[in-house]
């Protein structure tokens, strides 16, 4: 089995046009990484083989750009089991589908997947004005940090995705009040003391480079920024102003958690695909 | 995660536990050298000893005390070899059952007169390591020899003797069966009784005749290597004796582990002859054991052989010896007091730079970050020498030069390099022992082929010889045999910018040792580092060579490593620059040769002794708050390490010598935050720091002149000659270009220097300093202030367009701190000049001549001081930080809690400047320094007002707020500030400490404890105390150098305070309770004050309480 054959990404679809919004991104990622797109639909009802693509709101593509898998049973469990079996490196999905409602940032199935998946999920907001198409070629990934710990495993996953997609990275520190500074060992938050900013800021930047540079692809560019304000708003504004293509967020997997405010806010309004990595 | 009071790693835990048993006196407390004649300071690593009569009185004695003591030795890594004629069961019952724990693996029991050796595994399970098993023929020969002796004796006399057959590899011919089990102490009686029995029975040759018969029959019957001994009751014929135990020890422990014979002590009680026979322990003296120290604790009535040193004293002396040996070992190991340890376990590349800063080793002359010798991309090593600056370009500011990394060491196993990857690190423990400035490390490393290597290292920057740097590394293959190569050298730091230029690398002329030297480009300083490594004595003789490449130059050692073999490399490095003398190369090589003649242990002990003296003067002891004690020790460690009493051309930068990020620049922090610690703990260092300001007066005069002012204005950021080094702007990660105005506006640094001058003089009465330098500094800074003031319409003098300590507000008018401290500067300058004129007119005349001082100037200074605008405050006593401050947006920092970044970062620069948000102690600094200008109510009102508006965006801030809170009795707040100040570096999880420790904040911490909780105030009429301890502190102890005496202050639970005065006889110093008149305290006396009636009572001479 070649490396390209082993690579897999999973695109869960529920047959709604909203869920099919993610197809373009999935195909683009597939093109960039050489991964196979596995379209997964979970249903207990028999479906005709003919017209399946139409049923799933998928365009018919001649080159076999994706493979459709019909699964049965628990929807989320089946998708995750399939991902595990296929050794998928990423799930690409729309944030909305049949279970979505205007009151919720993401649909119920999407939320469950986000909470349970151990691999990165690229979430496409269904109402995005210009959802990425197969020709999408991302260049930069924005990684906002609001003082939350960036665990080793998260750093590695974020940088792995960036490497595979050939992305440059912008790390954005956001200073904010109303949240506790992280206490975890190894956390890299904003400096508490700026005795002399002419030295403390460069030192802080240098320390950042020490901590993260070894994870970076040698050809990629890494930039560090610092902003203040409400993290989701600052993130979206920064992304818009700086030509970002993907926003990467780490989270603990609890959308009701106060600390997931950034995730909620960004998912609700992002015009860019959002890469979610659970700590 | 805070690193304070972290659990002690397993290996070190045993050491700490071992220390908890205090040594009981019993013998004169002579130095180790007096007792261990053969080894000076070097502790034995193997002790072998006879059991019965040496370690215990007899086989019925209670062996638990000696078992405990020996177990301590085992825990300290000493191998203990018990040698006995009896069998293992007896030793197990009496001794071995009392020893437990993993270190029992260091115990070996040699039984049955050299025929068996027993050892223990890591779980304490017994196993036999050696057994000499006699063949049937040998057993038969032993029987025949014993029986031939018996026949000869009994056939030629009336004497009947018994043969004991059931002994391993030997037969005992019992000459006096009616004495079944005589104690050793009865040996004199036994000897007489045996001889009488033999002779009265007709065997005129006595015991000696039996012994000779045994020798003769052995030869005749073919037992050519018979071991014949006598304990007076028996004559024994055997195949082995104690010499076999010694040989086994030499081969299987010493040689296998590469421990030199000089590190072995063998103890017995019968080395000398008894009844014409050699002592039974003399068998342990074998010719091949050259270098082994033989010690006898026996009575030895007939003296000891020349190889043996006689201690005497019996088992009690043996126990004392064991305890002394443990004590000696502990001197080389981490302190047992956890408050003096910083422990780092494992390895996190993310945090490595923080650890390096925290583990910095320094002696004021030179500092080295505590980087791992292996180094990889996570390391940021740096060695910095105070005062060695250079520039990146002609226009760039000076910064400290990063010198070659002398810790650099790489270890290869079969050519595979040990790399610091987490997957390879089974265990790693690092300990900074702050009591003696030593970094210890143990690493268990497993490579990809499962080879496990144990590495132990010890390194330090000598406090006794400031140019000497020492690293010792021991490598032990745990489970393999393979080629080991160690390269250790001087590596040019790739991150050094500016780098040394014209670097030359060379090996020593005799092929040993290496050196590297280079020169700074713009400042022209030549720097030399010379290194010589050596292999610690042992049986392994590695190949040696040197190698040089673009990275640097190394000494390389190569040997065939075997399981359990400990090979130790000791590396000495000497660093000199042309600032130290004309020929740094000559000086470096000279010191290297001198140090090379010393044992590592000697070098470590003199270093530890030097640290001990500094702690004695500087130590502060808090009982009841282990955390606070740890924070304080950490602060004092880095402060002590930063100061250099021998160099007046350097001072202490904001990160001392622990990191390059502040470029080694010297700020107001030095005088306001660091200097007080040295003034009251080590005045020579304080003097050197202030003299640095004297030597940089020229730069200060130039800066004043450039601004159009008179006198001298010190650089906000100062380096080698006092030129202003503050950059004009900085780029924040927000993309903002931040103009840096401190170099232009923070003129209060002048007052900080003046305050330092006066405080030093007031505390020391170092008149020479005042005459030579202090008065001139005061006069020149005072002149500046006069020219800096402007007369306002109100007729008062104003200081406009300045920046106070609160750097959130730039270009303000009448910053109260600046104004009042300027007035302080002016008044004290006048006072100093007046004093000079009265006491030393020649010096006064010289000053007038050299700086053109006019007679009317002191009066003008006083007038100016009186006319400087000083806000009278609001009706509630709250003073305005600067003109217009109260008009700014009011802001309460509590509204923003919690927050993830410094508050000014969150609010933004513009809003911060337009608000009352304060960066750090500004007015509150005045509440500390000029406390007497405020009444109690306004002190409190001002503190509370500014406390709510202070962001503490500077690490300098919390300690000063804590100090004032402590004086005001706001204990809860004071303790919270103490925590914040104490954990700035220790609990840093934001990378703040990565570039170096916040040494000025540490000076602030000392001030908070001593001046705040301890309530110490140095005034001109005396030193005053008014402690206010938190209720959880059961006591606070500190000492203060005060006018030639040393005051040892102890406060117990806010109830009793004692002051012991140390100093020359007949001297005395004024000391008092704050708020009352001082009392003359005499050197050699102690004084006490009690808390009564809601205040401290007057000091009274104490009656020894």
C-alpha cells in the first residue's frame, strides 16, 4: 500500500445540502495531501445504489475523487469507528446538517463528533458565503491562543496539519480579561510582567520560537502576533485582515464550557474553515 | 507548577533521610583530615571491616546502632563489606536483618574466613556471590592435618585437644575446650589459661608449638597453601582466610566499579601481634592492596604494623568513624534542608530555558546558565562575565558578550550520541543546592538498542576562586559493554551576538588541555578560557586526545565501558579577560595549573565554605512558613551569586548573569532593589556597586550636558562607562512601535543612586568612601536637579516632563516620587558636603577643585529642596502621583480580574496612559522610602488608594506593596504580595524567566521580609526595628551589618525580639524600637524587647534568653 493509499480523510454526510458544503474543502485537502476522501453516510434505511450521490447532494465526479460508504447503527460511533479503521488523519465536515437549528452553533451530530474525535476536524460553516471548492489552496493558518495551554500533543497535530497542507502559520496571542491565566506547566501565555518592554517583548518572542520552531516545516513561515480583546472577535478580525485561510483552535471538548467561548464564537461566524483539535 | 518544595527524587531522598540523624558527640570533633590521614578531604567509598571486636563487642551485642549508621553509608553510595569468620546465619541474626531498603545492594558479607561472599539485590533479597568449595581431597587433607596435629600434641603430652570438623573449608583445633565461648574482651585471660593448660599438660611449646605443628603437617601432607591462624583458643587450618575476602573486594567491587584503592578503608581490631602471633586482622593486609587505608580500633597492646593507623576505642570508635564518614560524604551531596533545594525532575523541552535560568551558577564575576551539558535545540546556554560588553555595530548599544560554553559535553556509546530526547530519558533529576551553589544531576538514559547508561554530574562556578569553573561527570554502563567516548570542551555559542572575534583555539603545549580566546570588536576586551580535564583515579585508563572544529575545541576521552564500571571525568576551566589584567592567557593557565594540583573534593569544599560564609551573613530564617523560606532562599541565592565585591567597574544588571535578554544593562533596580541587600549583608559588595556609579560619573556628566543641564544625570541603562544605552523604540508583537522614553525621562535614577550612596554610608560609616567618591556623586546629582527644576507661577520649583517609576505615564509634570526624591538628593548632598568641610577639609578642597564646587552651592541645594513642589494631598491625605493624575479615568484593577496578560496589554497603550492605572510602586515607593513624611492615616489611605489602581505590570512592584502592607499591619495583603514576588521565577509558566531571573525583584523580596515584616529602618540616628509578623510565622531571624557590627535579630511570634550584637570589643551601635529613641548596643551583648501594651517595649540587656 502506497503512502497515498494509506492516507484517508472522512467526510460525513447526512444527505442535506448543508452537510455537503464541506465537499469542496475535502476534495481540496485530498488534492493537497494525496488522501482519499471517504464519504460516510450512516443510515438504517436501505438506499438504492443508483442516485446515491444525488441523495447525498454530491456532484458526480468522473475521476472517483471520493468513495462512498454506507454504514448503519449509531451515527457518531459508526463514523468514528470507520475513521479509526481507515486510519483517517482528518474529518472534514460541515457544522450543520439535518440536525442543525438556528439556535445552535453546530448541529447535534457535528457537535458529538467534535467532542469525541481524537483526530483533527476541519469544520465548514454551512452558511459561509464562499465555502472552499476543490480548487481551494490555503496558504496560511491562524492559531489563536488566549493563554490556554497548548499541550504538546496539540502542537504536534496543528503543526502536522500545517506541514501536510504546506501552510505558513500565524500564532496570535490574545490578551483578555475575565479569564484566568493558565497554570499548567509549560504553558506559554502572555507575559505577566513587562519590566522593560524593549527587552521583554523580544525575549518573549524568542522564547516562543524556541518552543515551537522545532515543530515547524523548514519551508514554512512562522509569525507571532499579539492582540487584545474578546478572543473570538479578535480572531475573526485578525483572520480577515491578514488573509488567513484556516483557523486552528484547540479546545477541551465541551462546548458548554465557558472557556469554549472562542470556539463557539468562531464557529458561529467564521468565513474560513476551522480546524478543531481536542486537547 | 511551582518548583518549591518539590518532592525529593529517590536517590536524593535517601540522602535527606540520612541527614536527619544528627551526629552524637563522643570523641573529639577533630577535622576529617585529622582522622582520615591518608585521604585528606576525600571520603572513602568502600569500607571493609572485621565484625566481631571491631564493629560490635561480641556476637551477642546489640548491633542495631551500627546497622543504622552503616545503612546511612550505604544510602550515601558507600560499599560496605563485612568480613567475618563466622557463618552468614549469625550475621543475619545480629546485623543484616536490621538493614533494609534498596541500598542494601551496597552491602557485602564475607563469611567463613574468606570462603563465602553474600550480597543483595535491589529488593534486598540475599544471594551468594562467591563460594570456595573444598574438593573431597582438600577436605580429607584438612582432616589429616588437624588430626596429625592432635596426635602430635596428645602423644607427646598429657594435653587433650578437640577438633571441630563442621566448619566450611577449615578445621578448628580447640586447645581449651572447657572455655566454650570466650568473649574477645577476655583475650588476655584466655591466652594465659590456654598457655597454662598446654604447658601444665606437658606441651612445653605452648600455642606457638601447636601453630608450628600445623604449618609443618600441612606442608608434609601436601596442603601447601594452608591458611593457619590462631585466636588463642583455637589454631585453625583452612583453605581460605580474610585475605581472600579482601582480594575478592578488590577485584569484584573496586576494580569492577573502577574505585581506586585509596578510596578504601579496612578496619579491624587485631592487626598487631598477640602472644607472638600476627593479629587475626593482619591477614587483611595484603601486598597488592597498595593505597588501602588500614585502621585499627582495637587495643593493640603490642602496637600495629606500619601499614596500619591505630585509632583505638573499640566498637564505639568504629561507630563514630562510620558516622564521620557519612558526614564527610554529605558535604559533597545536596543539602538535607529542602528549603535550600530547587528540584527539577524529568525533561521538558518547553521549559528548558526557564530551568536554565533558575539553575544559574554564578559568583559575581561570572555566571553560567544551568544548561544541560549535552545541549540540543531546546538549550540556550550562556556564560557571561560582568563588565564584558560589546556592540553589534558601532551605533548599537553595548551588551554582555556570550562566551564559549564551557559545560559543553557529549557522550557517545559505540559512536551513538546521547541526545536529550524525552523517549530516551528514563529518569532525570536535577538539583540546585542553593546552600553551596552546586548543580547536581542524575540521568538514566536508554538508547534505541536498550542500552542503559547512568550519568551523574556535579558542576559549579567557584565562589572561592572566581575564575574557576568545575564540572565532574561520571558515566556508568548499566547493562552493556561498549566503547564510550566523552567529548568535553569549549563551544562557541552559535547564538552569541555580538560574537567574539579573531577566535583562536589551541591544545596545551604538552598535548593536554585546551584553550580558546577571542576579542570583542568594539570594546577590545580579550577573553580567554582554558580547560583541562582528567580522569579520576581508578583502573580505567582512557585514550585521550583533543579535537577542534568550527564549533569549538574539545578534549576527547575513549574507553571500553563495562557493566557497573564508574568512570569519572573532572573538568576544570579558567576564565580571564583583559579587564582582569594585562595577560589573561597567562593568568588562566596559571590558575589552571594551580587548580589541577587539587583534588576535586578540595575545590568543592572550599567553594562550599565560601558560600557558607555568605549565607551566614545574608541568611534569613522564617519558621512556620516553609514556602516563604524557600522563595527567600531562592532570592538570596541569586542575589549572593550576582554580587562581586572585588570589581568597582561593574554593577548588577536587571537579570544579573543569568541570561542575556537585558543585555547586562544596569538600571535604577541596582540601587533601589538590589543594593540594600548588600549594604546590610555584605558591605564590600555594596561599596563596589556604588563605586561603579562613581566610575561612570563621566558618562553621567555627558548625559546631563547633552540635555542642557548641570552636574550629572545617570544613564537609565548603563554599561561599561555610563553612556546611555536605552534604545529609542521597541516593536511589540502587536505590531506597535513603542517609543521608549525612559532613557530621556526617567531622571529619578539620579535620586536612586544618591539614595544608595547615602544609605550605604549611613549603614557603614565608610568615611573613606564618602571622601573619595560618595560626596562627589551626591554633589553632581544635586547640581543636576537644581538645573532640572523650573520655577512656576506659584513660586515653587517644578520638575516637568518626566517619567516616574510608573512607566504607564510618560512626560508628566511633578511626578511626586521624582520631586520628593530630588529633594532628598539635594538635602543629602548638602549634608555630605557640609560634613566633608567640617571633618575632612582637604577632601572638601579637593572636591571643590575637581568639580568646581562653589561655596554657595550647598545652600542653594537646600533652598531648592525646600521649594520643590510637594503635593499636600487631598483632605483624606491621598497625594497625587503627578499633576493631573486625579483627572484621569479612574480605574479599579479588581474589575479586570482575572486576566491573561499584563493589564496595560489588555487595555491598550492609549487607554492605559489616559487612566489612573499604575504600573508599579510610585507613590507607594515614597511610602516606603520617605515614610516619615506621612502620618499613619495618610500612609494607609495612600496605600489603599494606589493599591486598587496598580496593575503590577513590573516584577519590581509586588514586593514594595508587600513591604508597605506589612508595615501597615495589612498582613493578608502583605502575604499575598510576598507570594507574588516570591514566585515570579519559581512558578513561572509563561516563559518569563527563560531569559534570566528577576534579580531586582529578589532584592525587593528581601526588603519586604526584613524592612517590611521585620520592620527594619536605617536612620541617621540609629537602626530601628518594629517587626510585625504574620501569625503563622513562629519566628523570623535575620542579621544586619550596621556600622561595623552585625546585629542578629530574632523575633518570636510578635512577643519577644532579641538582638545580639557582634563586633569588636568596646564598640557599640545605636539601635532602637521604631518611634522611640535609639539605645547604644554594645558588641558582645544581647538585648531583648517584649510586646507589651500593644507595642514593642524598649530594648533591655538580655540575660541569656
